[in-house]
């Protein structure tokens, strides 16, 4: 029963993380487009730049973690 509960919580965490990533990938450019259409081009570019930096850091960190797991 404890193993089943652990597996269930692991799957739930994976699903929540996946939904968050989908929202992140779609939300960053969408928010930028909304702000751009309202006329605040500088703010839109700043949000898009922040979104790109955070995405790059996430992808780099996940690559490094995967590489460390394979090596160890």
C-alpha cells in the first residue's frame, strides 16, 4: 500500500510539473503578445527576455542533472 501511494504521488507530481511546463511554454510568448498589443513594446521585450533567460537556465540545469545521473 505504501509503495502504491508513493507511485501515485510520483505520478501526480510529474503530471503537475508537466502542466506547469506547458503553461510556461505557452504563457511566456502569450503574455508578451498581449503586452505588445497594448502598446508597451519595451515591457513586452523585457518579459520575453526574462522568459527566455529562465527557460535557458532550466534547460541547462536539466541537461547537467541528466548528464550527472548518467555518469554516476
